[in-house]
């Protein structure tokens, strides 16, 4: 098989293109696509442990730690120690992090539309379904 037909190559190149598009648009809010992922988790669940965020986003704990460090320095999140168990930390969005929700979610919707602009509504639904099937094959 030629590499240009290999699913790994195709998904990697597609992901890189999408990442660049999202990075450029999210930079006006001072966040990266990875930081958007963290905020989206916190907008949904309000408080989560770093490990829970890493699991949801499917990244290593060490990766999420660096992302959280940068987000905390930027004032987007707070880490809260459990007074009953000092080894237990939860993460929550600050007011500044919460204030980004509406404009960022609007931008994400626009970006999804932009990236999928050449797909009909039915093709979009099918395409997303196919990607989810690949993901779920590895949820075992």
C-alpha cells in the first residue's frame, strides 16, 4: 500500500490541518486547542481531577499537568486542594475561564463548519460516525 492511502498518514495529515485552523482561531482568546479541551471539560462538569481530564481527553497525565500549569499561570483555571486529603486536587475554571465559554463555543461551531464545509449534512454525520467507530474500536 502506498503511504498516501495509509489511514495513519491520512488521519495525521488531516488532524494537523484541523489543528492549525483551530490554533489560529483560538489564539485570539489566548488559548490553544488543548486548553480548549480542558475548558470544555470544566464547562461541562465544573470540577474534575487532573486524571479525569486526562482520561476524557485521552492524553497522558504528564501532558495534562503541563497544560494545567500554563492555564493556571494565565488565570483560566484554579487547582483546589482537598482539605481532607492534600494529595487530592480538583481543577475548576476561573471567572476568566468561564467567560470564554460563549465566544469560544461559537468559534468552535464555526470552525467545525469551516473544516467540514465541503460535506453535505448527511456526509458530516456519516464522517463523524466513522471517526467515532475508529475511536470506539480501541475503547476495549
